[in-house]
């Protein structure tokens, strides 16, 4: 009774260890070899082998073995129905050979048994959801202490079930991994530099900067008006970098309420606030090993900017309600359509954070500044939306000219939306001037006036910015004594006071 109990304990210990090694990883060879080694060490089962059916050749070959040399493993191949191993996979039933030396159907392909007399052989099918994936086999030399064949078949049947489940999971993992690799390849091709449309000098300068910075882990600050394609550039940098296999996580900082933004970025522990019933993983944690894109970075509340600065400086952060630091293996790409230096001067954006973000700044030109690219973009979006809506719409040359002269305040986003709307609403195959929306009906003279006004407005704001900076500098250099600062600037104290009020310059 004691011997029986001891044997049962050994069997349970063996099954527990097999279960543990099979769930250790998705390494097929290592896990199956460990499982066979466990059967040998715990239950004295020799020359344990796992055969899997090749889905193409329909041959059985050894994928893992314990007690065989590499040469012997290479020789272990069978066709369905051939030998004991082939018969088991053909019938789907376990087989026991009491003495392989007296069994003519036992082929000993591996050549691992020079003395076959007295060796028993057990072979069990690996079955999962009605499909036989392969077989598991062991040699056995029976004595009184080894117990009965029925005990061994029972244990091996459980092991076969565990191995079959692992092989099924491994196959699913391999298929998913192939799909992920294919999706990554497609994304890398889609967000490749040749796919970014534009031949203008200013846009080519952007592409040159992107190709240089993508190969590094440097923080990037994308500047430009709304609709210029900042997220597209951010994705291109990510998919052309060494982090392409990692996630790309985009966050629109302007779209989230101030009270939720911190939790969205850094996550929260259970009980961190009322209603926090479970741990919440933040965007930085989701982006581990990849890239986080912080769009509209100027909208981040001033208090939260200090936490962002810490991530940039020390590469660590904490979830809300926790003091445990989490390592941030994340590349940061930020974007804004605002003048961040102006935000710094107004006290709305931290200067130290600005300089941390501004490692590599890339300015995306507006569509007004790259008019020669408009026909290329029109052609791209026209083909895209024709394919999407199964149409064959064309634009007249007059329409193309109007597009080239229009000022496009919404930039590429407005251009894409306009083309999609025209393709959807088109009644004929040719889009003419009469089909265009009213806001585009401007003469060249009107467009010229608008362009001039825009340029003047830009020049005026630039002059005001320079004047403001000169005044602040003069005040600093003269200890904020207005009479001395005015003298240094060559204006009266009264004129200086007026400008200080105009530009809302604050004193320390």
C-alpha cells in the first residue's frame, strides 16, 4: 500500500512538472524536450519522443526527444500507417508493444535500440478537438516496481493531452505572429518615406529630417498648422525606426478633459479615486517598447507638465495612487500648432519641458507654402476615393487650377475632405468649376489679396513678436527700471509703458 501511494505521488509530481514546463514559454523544442526529460527522471520512461505530422508532406517526424542523439532524431521519420508510430496516427488509438524484439512491425528507424529484446514500447496519439496532431512514445523495461501497463497508459494519456494542447496553442501563436509580422510589414510600407507625397523643396526638407531622425531614439517636436499631417509624419518616424515592432500610441491632449488626462497618460491603481474599481493601464505603459505621440501638447495643464518632464528626464512614471516607479521604455513624439515659445513667455508652458521636447523640431509647411504639391495630392486622394466609392471621377484642368490658387486654411485635411465630398456627390464623370463649393469661388485677384493679407498678418505678428522680445531683454538688462530700458531702446518712457501694457509684459 505504501509502495502504491509512493508511485501515485511520483506520477502526480511528474504530471505537475510536465504541466509547468509546457507553460513556461512558446519555445516548442525546449518545452517538449523538458517534458520528455521529466518522464525519464520521474517515471524511468526511456527514449521519450514527440512526433508531429507535417501538414505539407504528411510525414511524421521527431520534434523533441530525450535519450536520442541528433543523428538518431533525424532518422526518425514515418509515413501514415508505417510502423507502430504510423499506425497510431492512422487509427488514432494508443498501442502497446510488450517486446519490440518480437514485433515485426516495429521498424526502429532511429537505430537507437541495438538490443531490442525485453524493451516494451508505448505510443499514444496527440489529439486536439478531434484532430490527431502527432504521437508521443516511450520505451519501458518493466519490473515489479514499475507497476502495470495500464498505469503507464493512463499517465501518458494525460501527458499526451497536455502536449496536444501546448502544440495547438503554439500553432495559434505562430499563426498570430506571422499575421503580426505581415501587418507590421504593410504598415512599414504604408508609412514609408516614398509614400509621403510631395516634391516641393520645403516638403523634401521635411522628408530629409524624418529619414535622419527615424534611425535614432531622439524626442521629436512636430510644428505646423492644423491639418498639415503631423500624425502621418509621427507614424512614419515610428514605422521606420527600430521601435517599429512596438506599439504606436496616439493621444490627443486637447480631446481629453483635464481631470482625465493624467489618468489616461499614466494609469491608475485600484482605489486611487472614487469609482476606481480596478487597475487602469495608461497610454505610456501601453506604449512600452514603442512610440507615444502626444498631439496638441500645448493643451497639457501646467501642473501635469511637471510629470511629463520627469518622464523625459528620468524615463520613469507612477500610476495614480501608487508610488512604485515604472520604467518608461518609450520614444516621445509631440506635436502642436501653437507657438510654444510664446506659450512659455505667457507662463502657460514650462520652459524646461519645452527644451526637453525640442530636441529635434520639424516644421511642417502649410499647403499654401507647397502649392506645387497640390496636383500630386489631388491625384492621390482622387484615386483613393474613386476606389473606395467604386467610381471613375475626373477633375477638369480648371478645377485643378482653382485648387492650386485656393488658400486651404484647413490644409491637407480640408483638401482630402473636399475631394471625398465631390466624389460622393458627383452626378457625372467630370468635376467642373460649377461643382465646387461656394467658398472656393474666388478669382485669382481675390486669392492674391487674401494671400497678401495673410502674408501681411504674418509679417505684423512677427514684428510684434520681435518687438516684445527686445523690450523684455532691455528690461532684464536694466533691472526692470523703465527709464533706463526706454533709453536703451531709443524710445520714451511713455512709449515703453504703452508697449508693456500692449504686450502684457509682467514683472518678476
